[in-house]
C-alpha cells in the first residue's frame, strides 16, 4: 500500500469515491423512479439519475485534468 504522504493515492481514492457515489446516486434515482406513483416523484427520480450520470461523466475528468502533472 502506498505511503500516506503520496498525493497520488489520495487523488485516486477521491476519484474512486466520486465514481462510487455517482453510481449509488444513480441507483437511488432508478429505485425512486420505479416506486414513484405521481409525476413529482418521477421527476425527482429522473433528476437524480441525470445528475448522477453527469457527475460520473464530468467530475473525475475535471479533477484529473486539474491534478495533471506539468510537462
């Protein structure tokens, strides 16, 4: 296991945590969509799914770009 002072390990853990949180949020949104009986519940579930997909697609890429080593 890498040392605690290694910034790469912390950054990798952050990216992995963001991906896991996005996947859990998407699953929660799908469950909410499936159990909703009214339009408001379905809209909230769809919003959660869309925002989780956006988070999975953009946030890790933006952080990796920000943390990239200079050439």
